[in-house]
C-alpha cells in the first residue's frame, strides 16, 4: 500500500493538503482514494481491504509482476475492465 500526502493547488485561489492512498500514478496524474472524504473508521477499513488484497496477490506479484515503458509499446491490441460482483448485477 502506498499513501502520499501533498499540498495541492487546484487554481490560483484554492490550495489544500491531501492525504491519499495511491492507486495509480504517472508523470501527469496521481489517482487515489482521498482520505478527506472518509471518516476514521472508513480509512481503517479501506487500508485493511488494500492490505488483504496485497497479501492475496503476493505470490502472483512475485512471479509475474513486470513494468513496461509506454514509449516501447508499439500498439495496444486490446483492453478490458472486469466488473466487480456488484457491477455484474
């Protein structure tokens, strides 16, 4: 699990401190769960869920995790988003 705290300036007038659980990041964006929208109980629950997820896939990550440079990808041949159980219904 990776968390990040940072000062964010949305525009000239709006500046805020953010504390997030990072889900994805690249040179342009950081995607994550913004803890300011959750209460303490929810924060602990989401951290627990993430840790359980990481434990569950650890053996597969050790065996098959790879990082690919996007500049070396010649062509995207397909993409998929698999829905969670609630979304299937």
